[in-house]
C-alpha cells in the first residue's frame, strides 16, 4: 500500500486494473486500518476518475456474494448519501411503495456513514434481521415483493471499511460504489446523486451496463427528488430538468423532509409515513421518487400514470403491507 499511497500523493491516478487490485486487497484484509484511512482520504481531496470507479466496482462485484433473481425484473432505488441534508429515509420508503404497486424490489442498503440513519439502521430498528441466505431472500421477494440486502453481508470490502467510514463521518468514494454493486444485479436502477459531476460519471457507466435506468439529482444538492427545487433526471433517453410542481404537485421547504435526530426518531417517522400518517409534503416526496422508479420500468405510459400508481400504493396501505410481510418473514 505504501507504494500506491506515494503514487497517489504525487497527484497521479490509478488505472482500472490497479484500482481493482487495491480494493480486492482491502476486501481480503491485507491492509491495516491506517493504510485504508489514508487511501480513502485521497478521494476526500480530489474527485474519483472513471477508471478508478470502474476498477473499484469490478473488485466489489468479483468478491461479492451474488443473488440470482434473474427470473424477476427487479428494481432498486438508492441514493449515494453524503449530501449532508439529513432527510428522512426517502429512497427506502419509495422502495416499499414500488413493492406495494406490484413490482419486485431488491433493496441494497447500509448503515448511515455520513447521516444519522441509513436504510439498514431504520430497517434493523424495526426488528428486521439481516441475512444473506438466498432462499430466505427469495421467499421475501416472492411474498413481500421486496427483499433487503445489508451491504456488508455481501461485500467483504464494505465490511472491512465500515468502522473507518463511521469514524470519519464524511462522504467517501464508498458512497458512490453502493448503488453500483447490488448483488442481485437488478434490471432497473434508480440512483440519486448529490452533484452534477457525479451524475455524468454514473450516466457514462450506466450506458454501458443497463438498458433502463434513471439518475436523479436535486439541483439544490439533494441526492433524491426533494421537491425543494428543480430536479435533473438523466435516463438512457437523455436528460431533463423538472420542477417540483411537475414532479409532486407542490414545492416544499427543507424542514418538511428533515430526518430525525436519532435512529429511533427516523424509524418513527418512517412508520408514520408508510402507515398513512405522514404530512402532505412528506407523502408527495416519497411518491415522486417511487413514481420515477415505476416509470423507469416502462410499464406506464407517462410519469403521471406512474405517480397515480405510487400514490395508490401508499394511500391504500399496500406499501405498508409489504413492510409488515417482510418483517414477518424472519
């Protein structure tokens, strides 16, 4: 690692193969905590290159425990995190709305590194027990329309860097990797990013790897549709800016979508919204994100039809039923 660090400290970048090799070694536990911290710090000081991101992705996918759900067209909605906004768990709620609308969701999540409550925090706090057994996850997908995969149980490298990421409490390049290494290899990916630079990087990758995808960026810095301002959505067909009114029928202020100060508060807010007791702005935000996912599948003629389906899923209680069923399957 010393040789790699000296190379990087000279403001050089890694090619794809070397980047892959480094992350494979991290996954195998070859480097110590100080070496890994120094390596991660490099990418706090400069942007990751496409070659480096591809190499890191190659490594995680090579080492991962894969889940074969190929007979289903699965979907995942995931934000990179690291936007510093501390919103409630919008993407995870949107996943349950999509499941309630009848689509299979292979949710890939993790503990919050730079936020109070990541998707794994909130699901675990409600009693879900993480697992990487294929048959158990397949049963959840079949019966609840959604399975949840806690990333460290499928990716050795993520497990090894978890404590370091939490201690740093800052956005690292691992935030960027999470959406790219879902072990179920979903048919459709909806990825929220906090910067336009990252959106373009993801777009280049997704053009090579997926037929249908949507990359979401809130122009005021959110990694999801926040309805606090305009959103840019990039798909395989191009890109467009949408207003909050177009996406959710209203514009909201940041305080309406703030997360809790603790994991318990975040979980309570999650249960309130999915149980039909959220505020109108909270519901509009999660329905908008779910609608983009549903529209991405190509199953709806337009966004408005997808929005109506997402709204029905939440307000009829179908999304909540999917959550209840998932928690029952322990």
